[in-house]
């Protein structure tokens, strides 16, 4: 049973405790707004679930918030360094954040500018809401037979798990390439299944020669212009223009990308473009959505174009939103 907190009216509720949600909280605190961050998981939950050995594409200064220096031992920081950086920002600035509290529903009053936010633990009332939930929660499913088998995963963690095992990695982006290289170097037998004719052009420039060379020399096998047709207990069926082939297999990593929770956006009244990109409606000058008092921040603004917004180019959303709230 949730706790009713209607006696306490917030100026701002921030949904999502990732880097952009934290940036919004820093700006809200500076402007003297009464705010709270609601995060369904741990602090910077999406980053926490990134692969163990992940290296960011961006340099540390581009990941900084509020001009707080991000000191990294490498030009491009690792996951653990980022977790430490954002944690220290939250704790040192005493930001008001509730972890492991999932937002389930947001209802907007048509009579007054006020929103009721229902979570797994409580109910809040706020004049404004920022949605900064990212896109890492929902995988792009293949919808093929066997995708629900225990051997199949849509997220990749640590390469040691796959040592000596026959692992198929589906995808050709950074996550798929990193997984293939790391598992290979831990002694795994890796086969990549790629829908297109080559490894993706967006792969990190210092990694792409490595994966290309490993494929050319046969250390990592790759099947291009191919797709998974069926996943079985001990094998996988792959289809391509050469026909079907059956590969002996232990594990399947379907690293085919992720998408925002569009159903949640629609449930709170936010309109999406109908051109297949599903870009939410918002004012690019204020980041306010078509629902008065509900704002969008970070990568969620790109809809299916998940390579459009990053930490480095969406940090500015925090100032834009809070300035508009203060003016209103």
C-alpha cells in the first residue's frame, strides 16, 4: 500500500536518477525549488547495468555535470569511474533522491497545473514533472522462436561467464562488438550474426580496427546479411541469402538495441510522432511536452533515434527546463 503525501506539494518531481536527472536536481536546488528524484533502481541505474568493462565513447569532461570536474585515469573513463563520479555528486550535494521507487502512473489535473505521481511506495503531488528515464529499459526483441529460453540474454555483463562457451552475439553496434571482443579474449568461441553487410559505422573508432582484424583472421566468426531464424536448446538456426545453417551453441546475446518506454509516455498524455521514429512532442526551447508542466530531458527526447542525444549534448536540458519553470 502506497503512502499518500498530498500534504507536501513539490515544485518539481524528476523521474529518473541518471546523469541528466541528477543535472536537473542540481539546477532545481540552485534555484531553490522543492524537488525530489524518483529512481526505480539504484543510483544511475542504467550505467550500473552497463557491461562491467565498458569504456565511454566520450572523454570525461564531456560527462561532467555543473562544471564539477570528472577526474579519470584514462582519456575515456570506465564504467566504475563514472559510477563513482555521479555518486559523489549526489552525496556531496545532498540531493533529494528516492531509490528503488518505480513511478507507475502520472495523472494531470485539468483544472489546475498539478500532477499526481503514483509510485510503488508513495503518491506525490507536484506542479511540474521531468521525465528523464532514458532508453535502456526495454530491449528490441527479435520475436523469433526460442527467444525466451534461459540461454538467451538481451544484456551483457561480464565476459568471464562465457569462457570456453560457444556464444552467438547478434548485432553490429558498440555493445555487440565489445561483447564479442571481450568474450573472445576470455577464451570464448564467438560467432557474430549481423543483419547488414558489415560492422556498424558508429562503432568506436579505436575498436573498429580490432573487430575487423579479428573477423578477417577468423578469431571471431561473423555471418553478414543474416538473421536468427530460431533458437534451440543446443543450437541456433541462422538464415541468409545462402540459405539456413544450424550452429551448435551454448549462449545467445541479442544485443540489438533498446528503446524508451513509449507506453508510459502515452499513458501520461505525451504525443509521439507517427513516422516510425516515435519522437515525443516537446518545445525545443523549453523542453516542455504537449502536456503542460511535464518536461522531457536527455536521450528520451530522441524516441527511436537513440543515437541522437547523449549526456554531453543533453546536459543543457536541465537549465532550459528549470529556467522555464522559474519564469512560469
